């Protein structure tokens, strides 16, 4: 087995032992399952409320799991120096960090699948005619969001403390969501001074709105799988760039 797969497999095993993972996952599933009750207590289209609560819960808790779990596992390897024996062997630091990211993505994908099944089951229990395909597309792109979260966590953990890495990763992810909402407004604004800034932020910040189909699921808008594939490719590419930058920084770090 290649060193990359060995690191990824060990990361999966280590991540599945984390209590935080199960605490957040259980809370998310409970919130998703209770969305039917929440819809009964509010005004409006109950199907839309259930869809919105389910997808929003998965997005929020999936993001928290991805960032906190990634920072915790990677920083623990560095602080406790448990990665040193592996790095002493012919194992490139980039391979080590990429294997960690891949293992974390596998765990987060598994958690996302559990939350997706809970969401679809809740929706079908309320409305058997609901389109499960829309949920599948939305949750696929959520996995890409989580991949970007892991990428930011892996990047910042290589050169700063766990607390700051968590703050930085959360800040960039939230900024990506906010920027995607205000980007169109800035581009249509009369003040042309904002447009160069938008161009710079387009490269620096992830366009999380491009990977967010909650609105389409909530309102039953049609979803093109071709568009989903292109968006997923963007998410994977952005996450890969983050891990690559983190690997370059990690290669220059003195871990002796």
C-alpha cells in the first residue's frame, strides 16, 4: 500500500475515535429529524421549511466537524511529534499532509452521508413525492464545501497555533459565503473602484455560494448535473490548491 493511502487510512481510524465528531453528528441528526416539528410551529410552506432546516443543519455542522476535526488531528500530530517517525522514513511531507486531508475528507463525507440520509428520510416522511435528486446534488456540493474547510485547516495548521488555525479557517469560510452574496451587488455598483477589489477577492476567497444549492432545494428549482459537476470540480481544485500551499509551507518548517 502506498504511503499516501497508509496515512489516509490511519487518519480515518484516528478521526473515528474522536468524541467531538459523534457529538456534533448526533446533534445535527436530531435537529434534522426535528425539522418536521419545527415546521409545525411556523407559518409558511412546511416542505420548504423542512428542506431549509435539513440542508442548513448539514451545512453548519458539517463545516464545524470539518474544521475542528482537521485542526485537532493535524496539530496533535505536530505538537506530540507522533508524525516524526513517519517523516523520518522516505515519506514526503506533502504526501503526509495530503494523506491527512484525504482521510479527513473521507470521514467528513461519511458524516455528510449520514446527515444526507437523515434529511432525505425526514423529507420523504413528510412528502413522499419530494425529489431526492435535488438533495443528492446539494449534499454533493456540500462535501466540496467541507473539502475547502479541510484545506484551510490543513494550510493554517502548518504554521500557526490550533486556536488561530481554527479562527482563520472559520473566518475565510464565512467570508467566502458573505462575499458570494455581495459580489453581484458590488459588480453592479456605480463605483468602479470596487470592481478591482472584487477581482482580487475572486481569487483569494472561495466562492461558497457557487457550492450552495440550499435555495434550489428549498424552492424546488431545477438542477443541472452538468453544472453540479463543474461546481464540484471548482471545489476540489480550490481545496487541492490550499493543501498544496500547506505542503510547501510544511516542507520548509523545521520539525526536528
